[in-house]
C-alpha cells in the first residue's frame, strides 16, 4: 500500500521544500551509509568530555570542517529542531543528560535559537525516570508528548496512526537520540525504533519483527523528510533483554555514534550487538528469531543503507 495523507498533512509538509531543507537533504545524501564514531569511556562522564566526543562523531559522520559547520548545514537557524530521546529503560539505558546538553549547546552555537530546540519523549514521566527535568533549560525546552496527538490519523503503508503534534506540526527538523540496545521483537532498538514513540498506537505494530511496520512508519513524510540526524549514546550497550534495562546483558562499548542516514546507525548497532552476543556464546539476533528484517524493507523504500556490511564506519 502506498502512503496516503490528508490535506492537512500535505499543508504541514509544504514548508519542507524551503531552501534550507533542500540543502540539508543534499548534505545527508552526500554522507549516506556513513556512521561516525568517537570514543567516550566510562559510565560517569563530564560535560566537556561528552561535548568533545559528540563533536568528533559529528565531523566523522558528515565530513564537515567542524561540528558547527555540520550542524549549520543540517539545521539552518530558521528550523525548529526536535530531539526525540529514547528513555523507555530509565537511567540504566537512556541517553545521558550530559550528551543531550552538549548537542543542544552546539545547536545554539550553530545559530538555532533556544526556543527552537525541543527535547522530548513520550511523557514527562519517562523523562524524569531517565534523569531529565521537563521545563525550560539553559539551551532548550524539555517536554513530554503526553497524549498531544493529531486528531486525525494518517496512513503510510501498513500503519495508520495519529502523530504527536510536535512531530507533525511544530518541528521542521528532527534528531533521534537513542542508545545501542537490542529489542525482543524488532531485534534492534537504536535510532529508528525510537520513532515508535511519536505515534499513538505503537502497540499495534510489533508482529513479524516489526516488519514492515517500522519501515512504513519511517517512510511517512513526517519522518522521512524531517529526520536529519541520528545520535547514539553507546557508552554502555546492551545485547539481550531489551527494550527494558538488563544490567547483566550490558557491556562498556565506549563510543558516541552519529549518522545522517536514517538506517545506517541501526545497521551498525546490529553488527555490534551480534559481535558481543557471539563473544558471549549466544546466537545472533537472526538465529534467536528476531532479525531486524525491517531494515531491508526500509532500504527497499530508498530510506538509507540497512545492510551492516555496507555501512562505512569513520573514526572521529
């Protein structure tokens, strides 16, 4: 089934053809299938160390001369930038506030106003559980969706969902800020599955290892045309028991990852988790009956590179 949209959907998307958005799309196309990595060891980290790692990952992912140059290309100052966090697992396996603060500060320095930087999750409760304080912060506003969804659903392939108004209407550009962990059904929950948190009915779309549902969600224009960057907090990673936090399945991966490709960060995470599972004498995700097959479907839609073997890793 092809995506279908209401006239309201199309009206909200009309602004995406502006020159800034076109420039950002060209920048993403130039770095497709690339994941930038920067080392960041230790569960406890300082804001300065987090910022340095994030800067290095951004430069490695984009090939830009500096992190600010990368962000200025991806996010012109006129954009309203939404940073979607993955806080489902609480403090044990969520993006660290120090890294999120560093990203927001870099966006500010790149020219995006504080009022245009929105850090959000499905609910204020999940934000608090992960160590975030909803409200006005120094560099951004932090808030939960808290059931503020569109009144009408829109359809993309196999899904029919009401999107958070933050995503459909408020934000003109989006960033997924996730973690490196497995998922008991989707196989991988890194940057892409984070977007299940912006629709009102994600519980309907987990059959078949979330395939084709997750791929169909990603190709909706609210995401396909707005998501410009994925950041992964890979200081600690988890290879089993997700999406909940399972301490005995974690290990110190010690990196921050970045990609402008909608799929590449998850393809890289798949490879990393399978490597750790094999080191522990565990079956691969595919052998365990939960391959992230949605990556191949999404690649078939032209959304990015879903084959782990074809993802270029650039060390920052």
